[in-house]
C-alpha cells in the first residue's frame, strides 16, 4: 500500500509572510481557507485582477494587494508562496523562483510543484486536526473534515484547558509528567468505552 510520507507541521503564519500569486477563484479559495484557520495571517497578493469577494475578504483582514503581473521581486522577505494563476508558465516560474530562494511553495492543482499541501482542517478551540490525502483527493479530505467536525465535541477545548492546569500541578521531570497524563487520559477513554458498552446492553 502506498504510504503518505508528508511531515505535518502547524505554522504560525502570523509570524510569517505569505504571498498568493493570482486573484481568481482559486486564489479566493486559498485566501479564504488560510484566513479561516489563521485570521491574523500576514498575506500579500499580486494579480492583474481580483474578484469582488477577494477584495472584500482582503480588506477585512488587512491583506496587501498589488495590481500587476508577477515578478520575482515580490518574493522578497516571503516565507510561504501559493501560486494560483490559470497560466501554467507563470505558476512554473513562481515555483522555480521559490526553489531558487529556498521558499516554501504550493502550486494549486499541481502536486509535483508543491513543497506542501493545504489539507482539510478541523478547529475546536485550541484543538486543531489537519487532514492530508497526500495531494490525491481534496474531496476525501473535505469529507473527513466534515466527519471530524461532527464527532469531535464542542467542549473538547474545556478538556484541553483542564488538562493544562492539571499538568502544572504534577511533580517530576518531563517523562514522569507525560506518563501521569497518559494514565489520566487513558482513564477517560476507558470510562467512555465503558459507558458505550452499558448503552449497548
């Protein structure tokens, strides 16, 4: 069976500079996706044209918008780039320019020209689950996101906060704290399984 060898990370995009090349529907989707997950992301866009929805969203989130064609100079001080134009040669130029400057790049709908994928994301307070299909099926990632949005309880954030406070009271080194928390949370899972078994009888 084929293996997904991507390494998942959670980027603090409020500390990074993101560039989106393009202003069409795909650009708007990528911008919406990014700002939904990280409303304080620092984003710049470059495109000869922008959709009205993109302009409204960009204005709301203080996104810098440049009107014109992509030039390599727009990569200055950028950490992450997303290319979304409908001109393959432009997207390929963005990709090669980014590789030359060691900048992470995603070319929409072109997995071979991607250093990373923007997968499905579920957020419940401090809990965030990212879903990847290795760039094979965005639709599957979407369905899995909908599934996890339903099954993860809204009060999961209360558990996270309570465990964080409990962790502060535990004595010992890091390894001992991890072991104590593992035992405690294992008890919560066992309790849930026990209640489910009772309900089935």
